[in-house]
């Protein structure tokens, strides 16, 4: 711990992060002076009403969007100083994103969707397919590798999306309402899977959610309100999702 209270080597360090948008001629602050640190192996949950800034924060961390001010360091790399191409490459190599609406490519099979991040990095096809098949087996979809996304249920598509987000072994996993469109049982299975994979050495998970059932599983919980990131001081006792 440094003298100012910050960990010396966090996986993610955010300081003074601000972002605003223009709406009807007025400036609307979405985030203002946000500070956050996340260490390896941590699961942090982000709460907040729709439009509060949860997705904006994830987009800024991933480099999809850029802040008005502040810094975002991921494993020592300040993504706010990278240009668009550099941010794209950094995201491709170091970040896994699980979207609420899956974002699978409909014209690609399940295994082609999962291998895509590796192919973009130039990984040999045989190696990419081997890693994709291993993950599909872990998510219970090894027998669906040749199917197209429209043949899968919502829960199955989300598990494919998780496999795709994790196939390149990212340091940081960002999940935006990953259980928002799933039934309770499937949502619990998806959460268990994310926790299992994201808690491996050297990784961390940040999840934006409306689902109160997720909160007890988090190491720390924050709420975005009035453009500020507020710690939830007394989250329920942490539990582990049971076998599904």
C-alpha cells in the first residue's frame, strides 16, 4: 500500500475519471471524478439505475469510449493515452467483454464465434480451435460447436459469449448485465461460470448488474449515483453459487 492509500500494483487503477454528454443543448455529467482500484482475483459489482453510467464506465475501461479527463491504468498501461488503434489492440489482447445481448455473429458457427478473438491475434487455426473446444466443453456446449447462434437458447448464446470473451485469456473481464435476459436458473449458472474462470490467477471481473442475487457473490460492491461511484458499505455476506 502506498502512502496515499493506493495499492502499489493493482490490476486496474482509475483516478479522477469524468465523462459527460451533450443532450438537448445541455451538458450531462455521467461520471465525475471517479476513483477505483481492483486487484487480481477480485470480483467487483456495479449497481445503479438504467442510465446511471454503469455501461459508460465499462466502455471507458475497455477503451471503446474515451473520458473527458482522468486516467485508466490496466496492468500499468494508461489506456487513456492510447490512440484508437492502440486501444483496439489492447482490448483485443487484454480484455474480455460479455455483452448483455450476446453480440454473436449470426453468420458464424459457435466455434467460429469463439475462435474469432484468437484469429484476430494471428493464432494458428488448429490452436485456436483446440482452445475454443476446451472452453465450449467447460460451458457444456461442446456438442453445439457446429451450430449457428439462432439455433441456441438465450442461455446457450450467453455461454458462447462468455467462452468467446475468455478464450484469449484476458487479464480483465467486463460483463454488462450478463444475466439480464436469462431466467433465474440459467443466470445462476452463467454467474458460476464467470466466477470460476475470472478468479483464476492474474484475472479480475467487473460486472454491471441490476440483479440483487449477484451482489452477495461480489468481493466489493459499488453504486453509481449522481455521477459518483459510491461503495456499498455493508454488502451481504459473500457466498458461492452452488453446482448447477
